[in-house]
């Protein structure tokens, strides 16, 4: 069924009525967003006094509160969210757990887990709504396949007994090098941010065939999130072909995330621990409308926004 472009009564809202959230006025969705729709990639940054940042952090973020997230979800007509532990907190998941408590059953979490995390802590995280651990290789600049394989194997051994999955942020070169390992994983894998494919190079680039086969065979989910991480084109138009190729490969293994509040910062601005690193100014309504353009089908939108996140993160 084609995407419904005429907004329902639930969606009608003048642009001037939309609140400004962290400096951005987000475009309301131009299609009928299904009930239970989920943003699968957001971050929360709480008060510094309650939630201290890691001394080894690479940048110092501003505030992005649960209240801000709830306001954003109202604008985008989303009902659920997956909160991903951001790197400035290191292995301290306290801010994540506080957000999960405040949001209740409408939210799930992706935590930071390392070799020192006790099993009792993992059980506590599970009870509070965490359903995955993140292996962030790309932000740390870790591109050694041997190191990546060892870290992935260890993380899966820790979280598989809980029924969690692993979310991996890396690039196509590492994905291709780990191909044999990834196809044989005993646990579910989620690959963030389009697998860091280079949008300008399209689906024929090296390594993309491995990502597409992982999705096609159901061995991995892929997040359509943070298009600015893979594109420099106006409106990220060159991402269209990449996104459509992944959706066509297997719409049952695709999820969407805004990446709010966009910690990568403005184009050309290097991350720094000095001062407060400003968030990138991104219109997340435009991002959601971009998904509708990629799918062109309301049943696929329902799978990507509702069914797949519910299955993956355990929403009712």
C-alpha cells in the first residue's frame, strides 16, 4: 500500500505550532505515522552534578534531557524510543537507567558493557529495560579486524545468556574482514548508521555486498540512522540508493533511528573536551519523512518503525 501523504487528524499541525527543541524546529511528519512507532537511536545527557562524565571522554556534550526527548517524540508522533549509552559517560550507565525509569515501558536501553562489568550488574540492567550492549569501534578509531573479533566474541559471551543482542558501530572494511565471523554469530547483531557505507560510492562499493547479505539472510539488522555520517550531499540525497538497497534486501531486518541529539556536531567542527561541544542542528522530522520516501509503502514503514523494533527490543 502506498504511503498516505494526507496527514490524519492526529498529525495535523501548523509549522508555527511546532516547538523549538535544542535550537531546532522539526518538520512534522508528512505521512500517517503508525501507532507504536519507535526511534531506535537516541541519547540522553543529564545534569552534570548527578551524572558525571568520564575523564577519558573525547568531547563534552550539552544537556539533552528526557523532557526534551518527550517533546521531540510528540512532534514526530513516535511512541517508543531506544536510548543508546553515549561515549562521554564511558561505562557508567546511571544516566541511561534514570531515563529508562522515567520513560517506563515506552523505552528500552543499549548499555556500555566491558570486561569488568559484573554479571549482577548485567542482570540489574536487564531488569531496568536494557536489551543490548554496544560495541563502538568506529568512534575509538579501532579498525583492526583481530581486535574487533576478540571484542565482539567476548561481548556476545557476556550478553547472550540474557537474550540481548550486540549493536556494533563500525565500517564496511571491518564488516567485510569479519564476514565469516558475523555470519556464524550465535547472537543477534545490529549494525549502526548504515554500516558507515560511503553514500557517494553507492551499493557497488567494496564491503557493501557483505552488509547487504547479512541483512538479506537475517543474520543482522541495520539501522538507517545518522545519514550525515555517510554523506556530504545537500539533503543527503545520495543516501537514497544505499537505504533502498538495504530495505529491499530484507525489510524485516531494518530499523530507523534519528541519532538525536546529534553529537557529531556541526560540519567541520572537531570534537573537543574543552567547553561544551554543540549538537549538530538536524531536522528529525525531515529524517522521518526521508524514511517514507525510501519505503514508498505503508506496510514496510510499519515493519521498520513498529514490528521490527518490537521484536528486537522486546516492546509489548
